[in-house]
């Protein structure tokens, strides 16, 4: 199977540890926050920049709270 992505588009794959990341109020990061973070990404950002930005947002959200799952983000960019 082949999937065509328009030039400049990105595919973001993540583990549930990203959306399940808890903050100090025991609230999870959730899919809605992840989608908001993706919409706020700078246009034309490279894959490594997207990964770093999303990772830092999740780390900031969960600062000081022990997490019980991995947080993995993979970004594939069609350039």
C-alpha cells in the first residue's frame, strides 16, 4: 500500500504516553491539547523541529510529575 502526502505535509506518530502525560493536577495532556499544539506549529518546520517542539510542550505540561509510560514522537515530513 502507498500513501501520497502533499509536499510540506507531516505525519506525526506518537505513543499513548504523550496523551496520557499527567500534570501536577493529575490531568492528562490529551488528544485535544496535542491537536492544538500541532496546529500551532510553525509553517514549514522540519521534522526534527516539530518533534522537539511537541516534546518540549509535553515535558513542560508534565514537569515535576513522575510519568508511568514512555513518550515517543516520530515525525515524517514530505519535502
